[in-house]
C-alpha cells in the first residue's frame, strides 16, 4: 500500500516500498545505512555481512534505498533462517520499511523450507526488541536452543554471530 513520505527527504506525496535483492549499484547506500545504524565491531561485521550473507534485501522508496536486511541460513538438521542485520535509513524510520523487509524475509524463509526464524538483539536496543516482539518473535533461552540443537548449537551461534550481551529471539515459520 502506498505510504505517505511527503515529509521525508523531499519524497513524493506517496511512494511505494519495493523490496528486492540488493544489486551492485545499491552498495554505497546500503553501507551508508549500516554506518548510520551501527558502530565499532557491529558495523564492521555488518559491512562484511553484505558479501557473506545468503541474501541481502533492500527496500526501495522512490528510487532510494531506505532499508536493508542481511539474511542467512544455518542447516541444523532443520533449516534455520537468521535475520542477521536489519536497518532502516535514519530519514525513513517508523514508516514501515523494516516491517516490509521482515515480511519478505519470513516469506523467503518459508519458501526455502525454514522452520524457525532467529535473530539476536543487544539488551539495550529497545526499539529493536519492541520491533521483533510486536512481530511475534519470542525471547528464547540459550539453554533451550542448546538442548534442542545439540551439536549444531555452536554453529548457530557462529552463523548468527551471537555474542554476550545479546538476547536470542525466535519465531516459528509457518
Ligand atoms: C529497528 C529498526 C530496524 C526499525 O525500522 P523501522 O523501519 O523504523 O521499523 P518499522 O517502521 O517497520 O516498524 C516500527 C516499529 O519498530 C519499533 N520501533 C521503532 N522505533 C522505535 C523506538 N524508538 N522505540 C520503540 N519502538 C520502536 C516499534 O515496534 C514500531 O512498531 P509500531 O509502529 O507498531 O509501534 C530501526 O529502528 C533501525 O534501523 N535501527 C538501527 C539498526 C538496528 O538496531 N537493527 C536491528 C539489529 S540488526
């Protein structure tokens, strides 16, 4: 549905959000979004993730990249879909961009036969905790993941790059 972007960045009165695969000419805008959204180690890993993720989606609004999502898989006997990095350009936040990216990510995970979507969030990142919580993701203990996935557990931690200070959230993909 067209959204009202009139007050943002000189956008047209209404513009559609188009979610598609990132291409080479989007790279600078994707990097800019990561640089606005993360710093230090998180930024470095997010920049590397552009090339090391299984799929990178962008949300385009009137020809401009307004948001990005790096998606990964881990085969733990059952396929796990990882929302690795998700970020919206500062000028386009709270307009539904990340929601559209997440909808597309979940659709893609489902098409690929994924049973579980997973992300990890720093405790203090309340906007993101709220974002995923409202969209059906539930806090999941390390202990329950370890007991469910056993030897695959460390592979999941590595692929999702889960580090101390983060909480894991999961959602069944159905
Ligand atoms: C989290 C983030 C991706 C949300 O992007 P967005 O395009 O603004 O999100 P949407 O407009 O689709 O959804 C907005 C929802 O996010 C949450 N949210 C966004 N900003 C918020 C804030 N400042 N405080 C609380 N909740 C907030 C709310 O749940 C809100 O839902 P609501 O509109 O129903 O209340 C964006 O804030 C961002 O890029 N943050 C920095 C990068 C980051 O931390 N990414 C996540 C870890 S990889």
